[in-house]
C-alpha cells in the first residue's frame, strides 16, 4: 500500500495526511490513486464522524508534480486520467456527510487549492501562502479549483488569483474567506475543531455540511425539499430528541424563574 497519503484512525476521527514532503506534497499518479482510495474509505465508513486533513513537511501541497508531467511518458491523455482519479476522491469528500477540517502550513498552490478546499473548515499558519500557478506552466485549473475557489472567495477574486497569478498571504486569505482562521499551530487547532464536532451533534454537523455543499448545484425548491426531509429525519434520532427535550426543559425553567 502506498504511503504517499497516510490514514490514521483515532476513534471516530480519521486523520488524512499528504505525505510526499520531499516534493512539497505535489501529486503524482501514485498519490492520486491513494487519494481516491482514502477518500472512498473514510466516506464509506459510517463510524467516521470527522476528518482532519493535513500534510507532512513545510508545505501543504504544491499542486501537480510538474517533474512527473514533464517526463517522456506523459501526454494529454495521461494528464486527463490523473485529474479524473483525483476528481473521484474530491467528489467523495465534498459530497459526503462527514465534516472535514484542514490544517495547512507553507505553500498551497495549483491543485493544492482544490485539495484544501475539500475541507469545510480551514486552519492555516501565519506563513501560509496561496497561489494558482497554473498559467505559469501553461495549464488550466483542475481538482475542483474552478468551482471550489469562486464558491469560497467569489468569482472576481478567484479570477484575480487565476488570471494575475498572484500569491495571497494568510491574512488576505482570511479576509477573503479562503480560510477559516490563522493559528500558530494549525494542527493542534484543527484537532480542537474536530474534537468539538465529535463532542456535539456530529450527525447534524455532517448533514449541515452536506446541505450547504450540495445546495449550490441545485434549484432552490430542491434544496428546500432536501432540508425538509433532512430535518425530519434528524428529529427522529435519539440524539436530537434528547437535545430538544433538554433545550425545552432549560427554556421552561427560565420562564418559571
């Protein structure tokens, strides 16, 4: 089994770690295949209630492995197949009902933006940087960047990053909504976020993530129908009934006092 991406279980938490630090976690075909495998494994396992996505080494992900792309064996068909494999894993993660928090340090470039944006909550170090870099090698966005990036920061800012090839620092990324927060130790903070999900109504958090993620690609009436079904199903769970009863009891106590 490939060690280009590590998967560790800590109870209901799955920790997914990009693990090609010598290449700044740039994605080659082996890593792409492992990404797809891990994505399907963690999203199909109903015992997984939260995911932490992080990376080994000084950078989160430099995008595609340009050295591998430049090899004599690589051509447009190979690049398309590589992207399709990674896209399969991205679809599984983004479309799942498991909340994901990412911890990133250093550079996030090219397709690395797409991998990062599979996360629903993103914690980065003060030195983190974000850049497209596609045009620098004459290529176009992949790994969901053309969809996930404008969804996060708006179309105008996404086009600015893609067409001007600007590097955005952590403070700007926070202001734009590309990341959720900046922390001196992103890994520790991401673990806290995941622990908060696991200590709370984890199923409700996961369904809220699914509704928001899927809503952008559907009509408003379809979204309303899904919301109605989802909240009804949630209300019938033991966890929700206990939490609703406890809330009602606290509210009643305040009214009587």
